[in-house]
C-alpha cells in the first residue's frame, strides 16, 4: 500500500511501505523525521559542491597540467584530481604533492586510476609523466 508521507522538510512524497501493520506504522513515523527525496538529493549536491570547492581551493596554488580529454572526461577528472591532490597536500602538512601527480594532464588517466591508493597513484604518475622535468626549485615544469 502506498502512503503519502509529509517529511520533515514539509514536502509530501508517496512511499510504498511493505510489512505488517505495526512495521508500516513504524516506518511511516520514521519517514516523517527524514527529508523527501528531492531535498535529500539537493543536500547531497550542495555537500558535494562544497567539498569540491574546498578541494579546488586546496590545490589552487599548484601549477596543474591542463586536462586533456572529452568535455565529460575533463569535468570528471578535474574533480577526481582536485580531491586526490587536496588529500596529498593535507598529508604533506600543507606542502606540495609529488610533481609527477601535478604533471599528469590525461583526463582518462585520472578516471582510470581514481580508486588507487595514494602510493600506487604516485607510482603510476611517475611512470606516466615522462614529460615532467624537475626544475631547480623543485616545481613541476612541462615540456611544450
Ligand atoms: Zn523536501
């Protein structure tokens, strides 16, 4: 049976609630304490955007290689890269991440390696970034 629940956010949403009468009542009561799906999704998007903005700020000082790939790949890779590098910056106590990671601009590479540990990512980055030339000041420099 479908129940029309008024959620904590004030919106109504229909829910199919299976189970015994007491289970239905308990679930229906619990649902009134939660937000509707639309508000839940909006909250998640806002949280993701806020986290993404923090990641972007944490890596804004780095000279990142321009991402290359399809528009969709570049958009996805940008958030993956910012998240990973922000974590490396944090792990380095605010210091710069390994220049090899900063030098990788292949969007697909970031997407394909998004689940690797930081150590494995670094190993792959060092292998993937032959164009990286260490400069005297230790900053990444890209071959044109
Ligand atoms: Zn709502």
